[in-house]
């Protein structure tokens, strides 16, 4: 039973119910078949037996009762007839105009016949043996056949799969190609199917290309957040599924290559405007360099005292990378002010959210808290220092 359950996915209780149902159906079919056989045989033999019985009767006292008795004696002596049908057969009434107790698989059988232009309806009692071993064997075989047929039949087409079939038909595939091409879709959950659909809707590739390229086994291993990163990776790799899969599997890592002015977020290369890029780099360097002391927190400067040390560091980086002259001059004249920091943090957030979305961008943005002594806010990158890499930072700082 356990092996059968493993093969066909049915629990023992389901197998039992199916087996009982098949035995019941087999019993009904067996009884009906036997009654049909008895009816067919007696329909031909009964008129002859009645005529024979009448020819030997020389009394007018209830001749039908005598005929019934004689025919039953003949039926009892006819062991071969009763044994052939595994039934005990007895004539109850030679002619019963309105018999009771009939139903398709009942024990009473009505046989219609004609003699000397008179219509008769005889009632036969039929008691057949169930043949339990044969029934059980037949029920088991029928159960296995039914389950096998069901297992071979294609399952119902889900709504999601119908939508993909429609996509493929619109792209020119025929129905057979569309049906075969979507065979693996039902292995994916709803979030994974939505992710695949978004891949096509973004215009990166056609539905046919998506279904040919994607690996259902790999896709089924991704969680909901990884699927979101997969979409970002697909957009930034022009539909390269392998590259996008690498992005989806990457860790939350923020990497700056100052020499080239590049930024990598979770394995995705992004381009920020120069000024927000260097402010982002400044916060990242603070997160890394002050991890053991200030834990990366940076207080917003007061209105009266701009941050001059921070301004000098930013000026150095901007001048080496040919930054915007207006931003450099503002730092030289006014120092690093809270207003400038606020503006660039907002700009960084806008840029990351526009590319990654709020959910994916959140770990790479800023945490904030208010200082109880000064009442000013301080900020740091939410990402831990161990997940931030700033290449060539010490060389450029020098």
C-alpha cells in the first residue's frame, strides 16, 4: 500500500474508498449480468416448459399452482442450469400483473412471454452467490486501472498556464507548441510565475524566449526577495538569465570603485550623478572607518558650524574625479552643511528607489536617530560595515 501511495500520490484511506467503490460497482455489474443471463435463458425455455406442464394436467383445480410446482421441480433438478449461473432460481408466480419489489439489481425478475394470444408476466426469484474472491480480485484490478488511467490523463490547465498559452499563440506558436512549451509552469508558485511574466512584460524578451531560457528548477529555489532581484538583474543584463540569476543569489553588498567612479549594489552596477555619488561614498567611508568608535553615525552639522573636515575630504575626491565645479565651490566657501547633506541623501534615495524599488533599496539607504543632547539628527548607512567595500579608499584619502 505504501508503494502504491508513493506511485500514485493516494493516501491509504483514499485507496480503501476507491477499492470499496470498485468492489461495489463490480458486484452490481455481476448481479445485473447474471439476471440478464437468467432472463434470457428462461425467456426461451419457460413457454415450452409451461406447455409441457399443461399437457400433463387433467384437473381444473388450480392448474397454475400445479404448473409452478412442476416447473420449480424441473428447475431444481436442472443442476447444470443453476450451476452455470451460480444462482438458485425459483418460479414465484406464473402470471403476476402487478409484481412488487422489483429494482435493477433486486432478487425478483419479471419475464414476459406469450402463449395462445395471451400475455403472461411470470415472476422469478433469483438468488445468486456473490463470488467474493472474484469480486475482490476484480475490484483491485479495476482500482489499479482507474488510477493508472487518471495518472496518464493530463491535469486541468491552470489560469496562469492558459495566460501563457495565449501569449505564445499571439506570438505565432500553434496550440501544440504552446501547450508543450508551458508544461513546466505549474512547478512554479504564484510569485515565481509573476516574476517570469514581469520579465516578458518589461520588454526584455518574448514569452517564447523566456520559457526556453528559464530553468524551472533554479527558479523554484529563489525566495520572493531573490525573485525581485532577478527582475533587476534581467533589466540590467539585457535579458541574460544567467547573469540575472547571479544577481538574485548575491548577498546585500555595496561596493565603490572610486578610481572608475562606479557603484555596485547587490551585484548590479549603477550610475549615480557625480555629486550624490561622492556624498554616498562619504557616508560609506564613515560607516567603514568609524565602525569601532561611532558605529558609522554622522551628526548633521549645526547651522553655525559647518563640517570643514568632511568638506575637505569631499573636495579632494571631487577634484580628482572632475566633479561639478559648483558643488566644489560651495564646499570651499560654506563647508559641509546640514542642508547640503539632506539634499544629497534625498537624491541618493530617489536614484536607488527609481532603479531598485523601495523594498530592495531599503538596506542600502540611511538610518536616522535624534541626538538627545543636541537635538540634531544623525545618520548612517543601514548596511553593516562588513558588507561595504570601498576600493582604493586609503590611497585617495592620502
